[in-house]
C-alpha cells in the first residue's frame, strides 16, 4: 500500500474537521470504529461522498475492495492520489444516484452526506438497493444547530427496508472529533436480509375503547407520517412476544398499564407502506374506563414522537389517519380478523378521500 503523508495535509484539518482525519488520534479513533462496523473478511465497500478518500483509505487498509464516489472532480482527483496502490477505484458521481449497479456491495459507507439530500428517504431506499443480501449500510450523521438529520428520522425510514437497525451515539467520543462536541453526532448501522430468507418487522397496535370512542395519537418528530393520526403502536423487540410488546408499548406511549387479560386480539394485518417492505401488524383491543384495573387517564409519554392524544368516534373516524391504521380500524369495525393492506408505491401515506381501497379481507376457515 502507498504510504500517505497525512501531515502534509494537516493545515486543512481546521477547514475539514470531519473529512480529513489528519490528526493521528482522530484517524486512529475512526480506524477502530471501522474495524468494528465493517465485516471481518475482505468485502466490497462503497464509500459515497468520499471527499479526499480518508475513510476509503482506512477501509482499504483493512483489506476491503473499495469503490469511492464523489460529485466534485477535484475531490475525486485527490482521493485517487490518496488511494493509489490500494486497488481502490474512484468514480465521479452523485452520492444520491451513484453510478454503480444494484446489489453489488457488501457495505455502503456514508458520512455526513445524507443530511444534505433533498429527499433522504428516497436516497436511503436507493442505498439499500445497492447492497447484496446480508449486506450492511453504515451511516454517520448528526444534528448541528439548524442543520443535520435527527437519528429518529433515519431509523424510521430504514426500518421498513432492512432486517435490523442500530443507533449508536457518538457525541461523547471526543477522540472521533478531536474536541468536545455539544451537538448530536451518531452512527446508524442497518443490515439487509440474507438471501433466500423473507423477514418482516412485526408491529402492535392498540385499539383502546372508551364506549364508542377510540384513542388516537398524532405523530410528530419521527420523520414518517408526522402530523397524521395513528393508534398507539410500536415494534416487537427481539425475543418479545406480541402480547408483551403491546403491554409495554401501551405504558411507554400513553401511560396505561394493562394486564395480559385486558387484551383481546382484534385482527392481524399484513401491510406495506408506499415504497416500503411488508410488515405484519397485530391489532389488540382493550376497554378503558374509570373502574378498570389501575388505569390512569392516558397521557402523552413520548412528546418527541407525538404531539397529542385525542378520543374519536369509531364510526366517524377523522381525516388525516395513516392509511393502514384507518384500514385496520375499518376492518375491526366490520368484524374482519385477517386483512391485507398493500400500498402501491405512488399511494399517499395518509388515507384521502377518493383513494383506492387497498384492504382485502381474508376468509376465515370455519373448521372441519
């Protein structure tokens, strides 16, 4: 491998604090992170928005086969010089639409690029498509004053697309930045499904009844369906059954403690959001009332994700509902138990007047 004179570029460190990795301690800290985040075996790594090629060089130094892409010809030229002798290739192209074929990489590595994209969700779908089965997406992002992306938005966008998502806070790791930072910096690691194995996220939804009314929450600050109404809901965690997940989510989101016997399965729905991957939702019904066991008045326990709770007549649901939640409540009211709700890519996330009805009720066997 060609030896790089990092010190010769050290005068640019103050102007490129997160891209040059010119201070030895900072470079060593990032090398350690990449050692943990990248596969242990030599793999095909795509570095998007590579700048002068500093991260690409660290990846190549671990034996990975690196392709680096940058929109600026001058940056690409500097990256080629830095990566000379490593076998890496450097392309000029848009990180949001890189000039490489789908399904070609074991790792897509991107640092401080996604926040500048006009449609981060669309870009994430494109990046996931570049991965081979079992590949991983490694993102480093943050929030700096009015700039950047909150990690919740990235995680929400990736969850329908991949098998697993991990959020890793980085603000407190001074060695990565060469100084103490007070803003929010983080990594998100996302793993694609392995070949030949279909996987789905399982979510749970609470139909909390108060007579003829149902409780709805208005999403806020999540980066997906913000401003729309939805039943209190969440994802089943690893090793957790659907009933335990519903009990946990009911308390975490609305402060209502339910016992297992309070829950009744209302319906099961396989659904797919616009441009997303299929997932399976379990809708549970529970009755709320002043005499119920230990119930307190529901309240918003997650103000960072919800702007408020409200009761609505089940037979006169309001506008502005997430479409698959509206379909689930309609099916519940009609007495259906198993439903498909499959968005087309051009559909809206919210249910709107005149939208096609994507819900399909599945027939239930009456037994032998």
